[in-house]
C-alpha cells in the first residue's frame, strides 16, 4: 500500500473514532468502503475477503438485540447453528432446509437444535417480525407463505400467494403488520445464488405479493418485469423498495395504496439497497459507487464513488 494511502487511512480511522456520528460502510468482496454522510466523502477502503462460490453479500442484515449480524442462504442440507438466521431477541436461530421441506431451530446459547418445523415444498427464505409474533417463510413449489408462531414453533397459518407465483423471498414491514413476498415465477430446480430464476417457468411471471399477517390473507399482488430478489422498507414503513441483481432500477411501492409510486433508474444493477435508519435516504450500491436516494422526492441526489467496491451498505457508528 502506498505511504500516502497509509497516512490517509490512519487519519481517517482516528477521525472516525473521535467523530461519534454514523458512517456508511459498503461491505463487499473486494473491500469495505467507508463514507462520511456528513459531507458524502469516501474516507477509506479496507481490505476485502475472499468471496465464496456465489460472491459475498450481507443479506438479511438486521442487528439483533446483542448487536450481532446474522446471514445465511437457504440450506440444501442442515448447516451449523451459528450460520443460521437469528431471531430479533438473539435467543434462537432458524434456517430453511429447501430439500427437506422443513425449518431447523437452534438455541444460540448452546447451538443445539430445539425444534423442527414441517413446511411446504422448497422453503427458501425466512424473517421474523420485529414484535416477535411471526416467523414467515415462503414455500416456492407450494405457492404459499407459511407463518410460524415463534413462541410455540407451530405453524399458525398458510397463505396461498397465487398459483405459479413461486414465492421465495420475504421481508416483514417495520410495524409487523404485513409481509412483502417476491415471486420467482419458476418451480423446481435449485436457486442459483440470486443470479437468475430456477428451473421451469410457471407462465405467471415475476411478482411481489403483500400478505396481511393478522388476517393471514393476500392484500395485493403486483406484476413485475424483472426478477425481484429483495426489498427494503423505509423505517416508517411508508415505502417499500423492490430490487434484484438483474435490473438497473428499484421499484418503489407506497404501502398506503400498495401501488407502484416510482421506478428509479440506477447506474447499474445494484448489489444491495439499504435504508438509512434516520429515514431520510436510501442507499444503492452500484458500479459507479453509492447512489443516494432522497425518500422525500424519490430521486437520486448523489453518487459517491467507492473505488470499485460494491456490496451491502450498512449505517453504523
């Protein structure tokens, strides 16, 4: 590393320690870019890690109450308990086993398996609501969202999302009232690391379905012209940003009407999109850098170069 880069890095780290305000970390395989949102300046790029077979992505990147970060893809076989997705209280971890049609539940203190839940065909994703009442898991080949009660580990509901929707990813709203479910429109096969749809098309196309968790019923299904793999809500739950690795855009849904209110073109396909906890901005990591979306105007207001680093934006102190 050149000496001028070393001194810049050391100075920036010192400034970060003294600053006390949040910084944006774009965490990717080639490095981690650190941005100061006070002036939208790139401070430093830290060394990266060796990516796995499908690259590197911090997905389901919510901190639990112990400030731990948990992430794992859907398993085709049981994984180690410390690799599983954590509940909000950090006491349990849950992982879908796609080839066994079940969820494994682990105690995060002992790392022992404490429950096995039978679900629909080919479970993929999982999320627990912020209030701890619902554990939601989409079953791709059963065209349904399975809802589990985390207090009993019993299935409390199965919500059909529509024939051929092939639901495979889920995000729960901040108020724990409803779930947003991405539909791949394909059945069978093995999902290939978020790079494309699996196996056989159902003819129904790509969708995003909103499910009411209290009534356990579908609110609305929106057709999409791209494979949506993820979505993120603004902290107040007003907007849902839907995106995927194959389209250079994000579709914004107004959750008051469940209609698309804006489609924002991005510089390139995003690695990931993350809302700022203050609710003012949403950050999209693209080839050109970090694109800053203002949540009032739903327009891109800045693009901060990140030295080629693409990854998951996280806002941390």
